[in-house]
């Protein structure tokens, strides 16, 4: 069983996704504990939240003032500070062993009726929960990036995940004014299983001289009515993240998911997209 009522939400990881989840939860009235391993990372998370809230407030998109929302978020480096949360959402590195260690620690400090969720975009929920005593309370809550803007949340059901946990995950996401869809615990789930081949084929088309990067993006934007083309989207996601997701899917599903050569070369060169100032495009 998992708790029926959620008042306090824990978030493990204060990076782009973790800080975004914390911000959205606080915006909708929840008390939030945002934890990372270093105080510097927590402070960076708060800086990201402050910048985002400032932009939303300028546009008139906030019902409460930014200070009120910000004050609902507590920052910490101690995992034990998550003990009184009703749900904890992990948004740490996209590495199986890292996540397994985090979830083992969470199982130790959290009561047995606290739902444990992961924001993973490609890693098996069943694998993450495999060594736990209570894998039935583990579920995937895959928020889209940027969390405060994107409407969707992918609910991923592991082999042992209970119906109660699944229902609560949908209810929480919907209370955060997100629209949910549900996926079985198959590699890549819905979103990345389809998105990563699309991005990789766009990169291959550019690398093979089919068209300029601008024309590839324009063609896909206007030809398929998406908000941004594959190369621009890859830059925004982070080329290192795209490569890691593609490699995970390639390992699980075979050659149709093999990462494009140019994607690997860009990552090796340190050109990761918007976050480093240069990917397929340059950013100030």
C-alpha cells in the first residue's frame, strides 16, 4: 500500500529535471524537500528555480508570487531529510547502479507506505527496484523537459508496481496540471523509444549531406508540425543525454537504435548543445 494523500514531496537531484519537478510541485501548493549530494548543487538548483519563476511571473503565468512558491522548497544534502515525505521522486544521473543505490537508501529512510518514483527516461523500472524489499511501490514518473513548461508526464509501470501506486502517480501528475500517458516497462517506454531514432536520423541526414542543419530542422518543423526540428531538440536535451539514451536502446533493441556517428563525435568533442554553448548550433 502507498499513502493516499500527498502533502510533502521529496526530490532527489537538484539539476535541470529535479529543480523543475521541485518548482512545479511547490507552485501547486506542495511542500518540497530538494536534495543533492553537494550544497553547491542545491544552490544551483535554487538559482534555476528563481530564474524560471522570474520569467513566469513576468509573463503573468503564476497565481502566487515567486517568493511564496520558493519558500515552500527546502534544500538539503541529507537523504534523511526525505524521511517525512509522502512521495520521493528521484531525478539523478541516468545510470542504473546510481539509481539502485539511491533507492536502497530511500527504502532505508522512508516509511514502507511512501511511494518511490524515478524520472528515468530509458532505464527499466523493474531493474531499478529489483533488489528492494518493497519493489511494488516503485514507479516511473517521467517528466518532460523543461518541466515547468511541458504538459506531459509518462507513467511507467514496473513488473511489481501495484495498481494503487499507478493510480496515485496519475493523480499526482494530474494535480500538477500535467497530462499523463501510461507505458509498460519496455526499453525507452513510449517517448524515447520513438524520439531517439527520429533525432538520430536527423543527425545522420545532416552528416551525410542530405541538407543543411537549418533546412533539416525547418523541413521537420513545417512538414510534421513539431515545435522544433531534431537537431535543435537534441541541443536542448543535451547531446550527451541523447547519446546515452541511444546507447541504452541500442543495447536493448539492436541496430535500429545505433547512435549516429556525428552524435558520438560531438559528445567526444565536448559540444553538448545549449548547456555548453555549442552543439549543432551556437548559443550565447
